[in-house]
């Protein structure tokens, strides 16, 4: 698997895990939008961790 294919798989898994979106819906996003959602999820998780509420219950 190439680096970019591996990275795409990581992005899809990350968004699917956190937002429960379908595989084909995530793959249908333009790259920049998919990366923006990855950053937003990371921001949410960081905020939850800092506030002490965790993220597992989401």
C-alpha cells in the first residue's frame, strides 16, 4: 500500500469511527474537505480531553 493510500484509509477510518458516516460518503468528499473534517474531529477530541469529559462516550 502506498503512503497516500494508507493515509486515505486512516482518514476514512477516523471520520467513520467518530461520525459514523458511510465509507462511500467519506470517499466522496473532496480531499480538502475530508482533511478539514479530520482536523475538526481532532479539535473536538482535544477539547473534550482538556475539559476532562473524555471522548469515548460520544
